[in-house]
């Protein structure tokens, strides 16, 4: 209202008596134990240009309470649709609740498929904007900072909680970004090019980046990155009350969307209960990006498409950064648990165009409505020589996963190498391969194998044909079983069905295993593993069958030596 004149001679109790400076507001708060709310009538611009907007005043503990009763700073009902804070200098926030004024129904912004009802304030911007032309200003969330209840209905400026073109730091478990919504991207945080997000401790939860409109989409309901962005998540566990990225909803990438040459480093992070309407229930990693996960929990995320927990996705066009996919997406998972996720293809993870190293940890109780209960290895870059590669070491456990049409545990359409570990009690309800399915795209030069792996209790069911309970090798596919142990739970079903090229080597133990070698399938044994008998292999109560269509077990003289494999 142009009739309102803000001066420090006013009382500050109503809009027409608004104070002019933060300094004067401090005096009122220090002298009034009951003062709790600071209403802003327009955007507070923190640019260091005057004492009115000096960031040291904003971060001063005395203005925002004592940590037990932080002051709430929020939009007045007459506030325009802009950001609450516009920051262009290095700034620290502490002991403050920044509230966008949205009033959500009981579902919140992430409930009801991301269409929670807001009867309060809306905006066309993030609650906080961190930006300065040509520079990367820093925003530090010291402690007891809550950023909440912002409903950004605009398309031009994405981000519900914070829009970052700079560096964002959080190192306290008391920092929270919650109940924010962005109509386009980044319900919690939108990170622009070359930004750094170092959210070492804290929580990002209950945010949404979708209004349910698939055409406009919504990506990364917790964190969305553009290009060349570094994201660090660490020291986080929902049970310890530290960093958790959970209960977010979007159209793609339920929690984090990592795009175009960006990096993610997550340590002890908990990424759980996020929902994607299309693909990537927990995390999407796109293009020439990279990510590492150490001692993390990625659990109970869900998507209607691929990658309930994690989705690696190649850049197949140049619409974003002018480059096509030129290298594999590097991902490492160390002692990380991927549990209880749901997706169509690759419930735990969908690895497309990825170079993935998994050390320790496990894939437990993930459910694929189609293929690959634990994970799905795929290659989908047209005309590319890139081959997805997934290597597992240090006793990875793959247990209790399920699928409805193929591969209760692992679907191999690229390179798969597993040295040590356990694949057990996985199920495929209507299709081949309770444990592993090897496709015809798995070529000899990929050197796909299991070595020193125990397989037991895997089951699959088909209405017609012969399913492979543990392993199913499709026509023209190549696979090696080396020094492993397969124990079938039934003497009337086939543990291994081979219609491709199967190598069996080392001190491999097959107990109660029926192996069907059908339709031009070849088994290449070593150590005199021939027709169910062996000298150095241990074989008990097994049956190998051949069909008139040409399947056979090669004799030692025709057996092929295993290629040189990097074990």
C-alpha cells in the first residue's frame, strides 16, 4: 500500500506501522519476550549495501531467538509473489523459521500424489534466492533453521525452498527444509549451474515438485541440479535424526535429480519413502554425472517406471547442454543398503549406461512389477559403443527380491561380474530366472560371471516352457559360473536353463541341480565337468539334459578356455 510509510519511529505492530530496519526490529524483540513473528511486506534484499540489509544483522542470534524459541519470519498476507529473502552476499542463518505462508491440508504438499491443497499464501518464487551475477555467494544454515511452507506456483523461477546459484552449507541436524512445493523443479532445493550443495547434516522432507500435471513434469522434489553441480550429503541417518531425504513426491526423481556433469557424494544418508509418478523413485542420475554412496540407506522409494531406488539414465539428446552421452555414468555403492523399493524395471536400481562398482551392502526385498527385482542392467544409447558394467565385490547380499515377468533378482543386458556374496530366496512369479537372467545382448567379450557366489532358494514359475530357478541364459548370451555353489530346493525343477553359451569352471558345487541345456545351448566345462560327472568338481544328484534341437555338453577336447577376466 503506497499510503504506508515504513520508518523506525513506527511501532511495528501492523502493516501501516511497519518498521524500516532490521536493527530496530532487534530492539523490539530483545525487549519483548512474547514477540515471535516478524512479517515482511516485501522481499528482504541481503546485498551488504547498507545496515538495513547487512547479513550480519540477519544472522545475529539475538534477532532470531535463543535456539529454543526461534523467531518465525514469514510473508504478510499482502506480500507480493516474490522471494522472502534475496541473498547476494555470504550470509549465515541461525535460530530462525522462514515460512512462506502456505497452509496445507492434512496431506501436505507431497501427499495425494503431490496435489496437496494450499489455502494460504502462494508465490512465484523460491522462499530464498541465492544469486549474484558472475559470482557464487555462500549461504550457511548454522543451526535451528527451518525453511517451510512455500508454494511456488510459477514456471519461470523453479525451486520451492531455496533456489541456489552459489554454495549452500548445512551442518546441523536441526536444519530442515520441509513442506515446500515447486510447480516445475526442485521442491526443496533447485541448484543452478556450477553450484555446490553441502548438506552434511539436516533433513529435506515432505516436499513436492509436481502439481500432478505430467506434461509440465516436476523433477527432483528434494534436490534438482542443472549442470556442473556438486552435491554432498553426509552424516545422515533417520534413526540418529541427522540427514534424511524422505517423503518427497514428484513426477520424475522422487528425491534427487542429478543432471549433466554434476556429482553427488552421499555418506550415511537416508533416502527413503520418496515417490515418483514416472521413473526414479529415489534418485535419477543423468548424463555425464557421477555419484558415490557410502553406508547409505535407500529404502521404500517407489516409481511407476524404472528405478524404484536409483535410476541411471543416458543423455540421448542435446537439448540441455549441447552434448550427447560420451562416457558411462560412474557410480559407487559401498556398504549401502537398497531395501524395499518398488519399480517396474529394476526395483532396487536401473543401471542404464552406467559403470557401477558395488562393494558390500545389499539389495533386499525390492519388488519389480516387470523385470529385475534387485537391479536391471541396460544399454539404450542408440549407435553407441558404451556398455553398462556392474561389478560386485566384498560379499554383497541379494536376497528376497521379486519380479513379475523376468529376473527376480538381476537382469543382465550388459556386463555383470560378481565376486563373492549371496543370491538367495528371490522369486519371479511369472517368468524366467528367479535369480539371474542373462539376455542375448550379453556378449562373450563382456566376460559376465559369478565367482565364489552362493545361490539357493531362488524360484521362478512359467505357464509354459522351462524356467531357470537360479540362472536363465537366453539364446546367444554368454555367462560363466566359476567356483560357486548352487543348491536347488527341488529335484523336479531346473536350477539352470541354458539356451546360450554357459561356462562352468573351478571347484563349482552343484547340489540337487537339474540343468536344462536346450535349443542349441552349449555348456563349456573345465576340470572334466561332462554329462554330470567330474573329477575336480563336486557334483551330486544332478541331471544334465540335451534336446534334439542341438543342445549339448562339450567334451574337454572341444571345451573353450575362459577368457582373461579381471577378477
